């Protein structure tokens, strides 16, 4: 499988490392309008074909699949062009900036018969997969309550770069530059973490967003810093359970920490994950604890061993090899987008809203 990498920023490096290590996948081309970044990336990964724009790469046509690692608001247009050229697409999350566009991408990909998957990275957390298996096997009974959080602190400390000066972080703070803030960025991860882990779907959300003042006049150069920094969602699920999902970029002390607690009438589970990137696949960076059976009366939690699961990069290559789409698909990402859109609307109306099943 000959792979083109679209966008050569931070996430593209992870794509190149991961795909480069998979037998049967070959990085053949890279695209980025940012000349220096494209050159440095292509040198590093020994990629010969380099293009400043997707149209030139499509004219060349020497590839079978695309890893789309462009900013959120570029996914729709570029992915649609790739689908029209019959290329398989592995797209970064969020698939699009709203459910309508995501649904259009899903319909087009399905009609074209191309493999379409989205990098919901945390599906690769061994503890999440093990927790889901335990829930689906009935080990904690009927789920009643869910608690999920995604905590980052890149607004309070500079270990990932300084958002005041680095354009890579600045676009994430500005809606006009294509960001839907924390909810649009990592919100999709933690919403998926919660419903996938608990084996449930969202039926109702009441969301609150907050953007905190950061600099004088809330503007740095061209960037108006208006995207949300924190959110909380009160949720209802399709089995009647309720839950709380929240995230912040102001969570001092947490670099990139996800947690999920699932409480059923026969037991409880706690998933924790404290790394990002490929490291999520390593069982030493996540944990699963369970309290059930004889542990219930004493509140005794026991560690549950978890086995490694393939990351989405491997699954995408497998899907192309077998000619059959795998999860997480565009359709799944479209459903998540519906939950996100409803959450934004809930904040705007300051009301609890039903998450309808959106058209595909
Ligand atoms: N799955 C995950 O866990 C995860 C983690 C981080 C980021 N992401 C997602 O990955 C995507 C990229 O994020 P990033 O952190 O790498 O951003 P980034 O800003 O570091 O890189 C994006 C790159 O895309 C390039 N670009 C812009 N328009 C383009 C176009 N039309 N064609 C080709 N290249 C174009 C930019 O010049 C830049 O080099 C975003 O959608 C983000 O939400 C996902």
C-alpha cells in the first residue's frame, strides 16, 4: 500500500513513524504548503515525492491511500477530493467541523467503496478495550453511572511549546482559524472513550463551555483567542444511565490524562491512561481496576491485566489488505460529531438537548 501523508505537522510525524513500521505500508509522498516543514519532514522520513498542495499530488497519482493529518477545518475538502480520486482515507479526528459535513464524507466514501477510518487514538488503550469487554460480558451488571475526564495543562506550562508564540498551538485557541476549542479537539476523544468503554450511546446532553481570558484584549496578532478551554457535559445514555464528561486545557498537574469510571449494579471499573501517541498501546501507560464480587462490601479494587491491541494505523492497513472497512469508521466519527454538535447547541441554549440520530 503506497501512502501519501497530507499535512506534515506534529501528528503527521506519528503517522509516519507508525505507518513506516508496518510491513506492507510504504510512505511515498508528502503534501504541505509550509515549505520548510514539508522539506524537514520529507528528509526525516526519506520521502521523495513532495507537493505544496493536494491537487498536484492527485495529478501525480502514485499512491493508494492518504493519511490526512491537516488541521480540523481542512479535513472535509481534502478528504472529499481524495475520495473523488478513489483513494482510501485515514483521517485525523475530528472527521469534520460539524455532523453535516462528516455525514457527507461518510456517504461519499461508502459510495466510492474506499476504506474510511478516523484516528480515534484512544481505542488503542489496552485498559479501555478490556473494560469494554468486561461491561459487555455483564461483569459489572447494568451500567448506571459514568464519569469521564480528559485533562491537559498546555495553557499553564510550556512542555509542549509556548501557545503565546507557537502558531501550532495558537490555531487551537481561535475559532476563525478552524478550532472548535477543547470540546471540538479532545472532546471527541473523551466522548468516544466514555460511550465506547461503557458500551452505551448518548441520548441527551447538557453542556457548558468556558473560555477564560488569557492575554490583553484576548488577541495575539491575527488570532482572536475565543475557542473554549474547558467543558462539562451532563449526559444521559440509551440504557437510562447518567454521567458526567469533562475536559480542560487548564488542568495544572495533568499533561494528557484520561480517566473513565463505570459503575454498574454488580461492580465498578476504573480506566486510566496517562500518555498520548503510540505510547497509548503500551499497557504500562494505562491501568484498569475493578471492584466486584467479594470486593464490593469492602470497597476493594483489584488491578486487571490487559493485553495490547492494534493501533488504528495497523487496522487501516489491515482493512485495505482485506478490502473491508474496520472501526473506527467515518460513520462512527459522524455519530460522535452529532454528539459534539448537540453539545455546542446545548451550551448556546443553556438547555439539555436530545441527541437525535443524524442522517448519514
Ligand atoms: N488522534 C489524536 O490523538 C490527535 C492528536 C493531535 C492532533 N490530532 C489532529 O491531527 C490534525 C493535525 O494536528 P497537528 O497537531 O499535527 O497540527 P499541526 O498544525 O502541527 O500540523 C498541520 C499541518 O497541516 C498543514 N496543512 C494545512 N493545510 C494544508 C493543506 N491544505 N494541505 C496539506 N497540508 C496542510 C499545515 O501547514 C501543518 O504543517 C488535527 O486535525 C488535530 O485535531 C489528533
